[in-house]
């Protein structure tokens, strides 16, 4: 995404944020895109909303910072949900990060934060009764590049979908059928013990 488009989206998102968090609550809005952070998928954006603490208690890098972000989540829950709803008008936004501005933090890590996904719950395509099971996988640079290439090529729309696509290709191979049969035989033998 070019800088002009990013600036336009940032202004649009900043307007939505200031409506939900009035006064001087919004210090700044930062947009991060693919390449800025390895967790951001191709074509997706992370919105970082840097907020001033409501009660004037500024984070300082100590363990007490966790309490500040908890209090924010509790007291601003309605505004947070409203902001997430408003962001549905910006389909590129994949995640929202709420950061409480603090002393002793840098631009890379401006304070204690909470991230929320904008993604809808996944279901198996064509089988709404079979929800997908969340899992976490850590990928190295080569594997991540492979998954992101599938997204860029239009084969998949997300990293999760790219992994599901690759697994479906494995299931199509005759060797996989044999492997499943052997796995069932092993399970049957284990049950005999």
C-alpha cells in the first residue's frame, strides 16, 4: 500500500477513534502493514491506537502497567467494541492494538497494550456445522515466505487459509491414504495392550 493510501486510511481511522474516545484520549493512530511486523499478513493492516491514560496514571515499565491496561479494558469496553464495529468499514484492518502511552517506552513499544483480532470466526468452507479449531504454529522465514506467496498469488486470502490449502493438497496424495491406514493399525495395536 502506498503512503498516500496509508495516510488516507489513517485519517479515516483517526476520525473513527476520536468519535469513540473523545477529548484528548487519542494521542496518535499508527498503521502497520505487511513487512512492518511479521505477524501482519499480506494486504492486512494493524491499527495501533495510542491513548492517554484516563485517570492520569501513566505506565512506567513496572509490573503495575498490567493493571493499567486491565482497567482500560474494563472501563472502556463499550468504546472498544464500538470502535471495532466502526472499523468494519475498513476491510484491510486485521487487528487493533490499544496502547496506553507511558514513560520509559519507545516508539517501537509505546506502552502496555492489548490486541484484538477483527477476524470473524472461521468455519470450514461449505460446511458451516464444522467450525475450525484454532492452533498456533511458529514458522521460520522460508515457511512464512511460502505461505505469504500463496496469499500474494491469490490462492489463499490469509495465512490460516494457506495452511489449510496446503494440508488439503497432502490429503489428496495416495501416500497419505496409506499413512492413515498405518496410523489406524497402530492405534488398534495400542488398544490391545
